[in-house]
């Protein structure tokens, strides 16, 4: 049997969604390669792989590029079914909590954490130009989103944290019960982000069960990994001879080979254009040719993404 291609994570240390994937890799004890990507645009080597999608992280497996951590979780599950991210005891419910955490909880944690005291702690010692560049980049990426004011975000966050505390009040080890699930990793990266800014992380002190649970999730660690340059990652994509099997299911409104765009519907909505090679209710895949990465298949979840025919 041939060895499957390596798992290559494109990320940077401070990314919360990257931390979600790093912890899932640690949970599953999967070895991986680590490509550190730029925190702000331009990201030429990322865009060579994706065709436009710029969010962090990406998972690369040869010439297959997986966007969005909800889809990346399913790819990791396929690679290593045990321990599962979707245990029977919390089936369905774990994915509901994960989706709430990755959207509502995350976007409440961000304005709370990015208040002036939080920014000062996160960027301590960084030149002011860097902070301005980051703020301008994120402002452009989230144009059109409605951010709560800090006082609203902090109050809302207390509601969310209170729910998590209540969930853990019966002494369960993880959010779904006795086994960790996708829900734990989605909530954990939001809490990790708040904790990256100590002056605003004191909000967590009122939730002791949550802090004890977070320590349990962080204890999974990041597994074993080795650095890889983005140039090497592009060469691996270009040299790949196989792609993960995909198909366009009938009755979903599109035919295989159609020219389509796929774009996130919340923020960072840069469209990716390609030929449709995969479509189910769970994922959509386009094939595109890149000068440096070769023929790549770029995969997205259906949730949170819009697929449209190119006129
Ligand atoms: N739904 C996406 C969200 C990813 C996301 O928002 N990532 C943040 C970093 S944690 C991002 O892309 N920030 C802008 C950037 O890295 O360029 C996922 O689950 O992967």
C-alpha cells in the first residue's frame, strides 16, 4: 500500500482557527507539516493554492486544498477515524455547538478581546505600523459585517460563557459528555484567543468549570510536526499525480465540468473560479490550473459558502 500524502497545514501562530486544527491534529496524534503564511494580504503562495480564498488555515494534501476548519475536521476524521471528532453520545449536537462557536461565539470574543487593552497586550512591542496594517486588512476583509460595541460584546460574551459553564456543571469532562468532540475544539479556540490578551481574559475567571475544561482540551497538544517552506508546499502540489476522489451528485443544480465560483458568504468572500468536479450536500470542489501549483482541487464545505455559475 502506498503511503498517503502528508498533511500540510498553512497557518500562523496567532490564528485561533489554526489553533483549532492544531489541537485536532494533537487529539488524533497525526503527524503534519507546518507552513507559516503571512498574517495579512498579499499572500501569493496561499492564493496560488486556493485561487483567491485567503482565510487561515488551509489544509493541503498533495494537490487537494481544503478550505474552512469544518471541512478540514472531516478530512482529519477520514484520515484517522479514532479517536473520533463525532462520538455517538453527542451526534448532531456537537456539530450544532461547533457551528455556533465558530460563528457567534468567535465574533463575540473578537470585539471583546480587541478592545484597546487587549490590542495593547497582543501587540506589545510591535511597531504601530504593523497594528495599522493588520487593522486595515481585517477591516477590508470584514467590510459589511456589524461589530458589536465593546460593552455589548462583553455582556454577550458573559451569556455565552455562562451557557458553557452550565453545560459543564454536571461534572462532564467534555462538552458532549465523556469524550471530546468537534464542539470542544470549536469552543476551545475562541477561549484560547481571549486568553492571548491577559488584561481582558479576566472575564473567564468567573467560569471555573470552563477553565478546567479548557486545560483538558489544550492538553491534547499539537502532535508532531515539522516545518515546510511555502515553496516546497507548492512543489508538492505540482508534483502530485492523484487527487482525492470526488463526484458531482445528481439533482443538486449543477453539472460536472461547469465553470463556477465558490465564495464564503460571511467575510473574506474572495471568489475562487474553476471547473466543478465535486458537489454533494456537504462539500463543493473546483479544479483549477495554477502556474506554480499545477492542477489543484480546491474543496469547500457547502455551509457558509455560495456556489454560482460563471455567466
Ligand atoms: N470559517 C473559517 C474561519 C477562518 C478565519 O476566520 N480565520 C481567520 C484567522 S483565525 C482569518 O482568516 N483571518 C484573516 C487571515 O488570516 O488572513 C474556518 O473555519 O476556517
